[in-house]
C-alpha cells in the first residue's frame, strides 16, 4: 500500500470503505483541540502516552522512547484496530510529526494497511473534508496480536559503533540551525552527531506541504546513500518522532528502510558523547 494518501483520495475512500481515521496531532493542547474540531470520524491518539513510553530520565532512551509491543497492542485495541484494518493517520504538521511515528510503529509490527494523510488536516479541510467536534467512539475488537518491533532500530551503543565505521550515513532531519549548533530550543545542548548529514524533513515536501513524488524523493536520497549498505544507514531527529517522516519519504521512494535511532539527539546529547558544532 502506498504510504501516503491525498485529501481527495481520502474523501473518496471514506465513502466506500471502512477506514479507521486517526488524529495524531501533537501539542500540549492537542486533545483539547481535538475536542473542538477534527476531521469527521477521527479518533485521537496521544504521542506522549500511547506512542511513547516516556521515562523520567531523558538520557535513558530520549524524550520519546518506544513503548513495549504489549503497550502498543493495547493502544491499537483501544482504537478499534485489527490486523485487517485500513488505517489513515494525520496531524497538523503535514504528516511530519506523530502521524509518521504512528505509521512507522504500525508498519514495524507488520501492519500493512496504513497511510499518512499528505498535507495534514489543513489540506483535508481545504479539500472539503468535513470537520466535527464529536468525540468518536472506537469499535470494540479483540486484542491486537503484537509480538515485537520488526523494522530496524539502533540504540546509543549501536550508534557508538556505527560512527566508527568508514562507510555509514546518519541523516539528521532537524532544521539546519539546530544541526549546526546555532540554537537548540528543546534539548540541553546544540550541535550534531559526528559524521551526520543534515537533510531537514521539510525537504521531503513541496511548497504546499505535500510529499514530493516518489521519483524526486528517490533521486534525493540515493545521492546521500550512494554505495552505503542499508544496514549502515540511520535516521534520527530530536526524539525519534519527526525522523519517521523521513523514513516514510524513503519508503515512498521505494528504497530500503534505514534504522531509526529512537533516542535521537535528546539521548545522544545527554550522554557525554562527542558533539560537533559548526563555526
């Protein structure tokens, strides 16, 4: 299944198919905003409590560590999702935030029928998708069977080993000012991992906030990967959420999925590792 769906395609799909539509907007007031207005029929998922298992010590796994497979199984069951369910997920950041994280998590447990709404909620509303303030009630389903995460990830120690290789690619999807060390609005220290390449997630999108074509994305990322083996490719961000936007773009391009460094900069920068700042 194509990892993205356009607003017009979604409008057609909801008329003829049983879709579980999920609002994964991430902000301090996300649920309050959901209660006021969301795409009609959408359920709400919370990135902090359902798509992550946040620890008190951010140095141990970063700001958004993955939940256990068992925890994610409960979340899917609470949303009325079964292994056969067609899931469409959106957020208010062109799919660049928790929508992509939810997509990655579903695909990583083997769920095939999941798509991210290209352009996000704003594009859907502009295309005429109806909104609602009704809090939707999910279907009651049996427990979703989840065994383990199947897609490749890498931890802090794995990153230590990775950057000692002669042939690796670590893509940092944060904005260039954070990568260069000019500013750091979220984490404690500015800069980047030694050897990392900066490809901001925004470069996956066109001027209207929609994903670029698969051909364009493939051309862009093949230049970065060159002759690097897939197992030596890593993508990260600040906390392992927005990195999934780039992983989705790479999937859309038809290229092998790199490893997700879940702990990302929030973990690396808190563990006395080498930090590069560009003067």
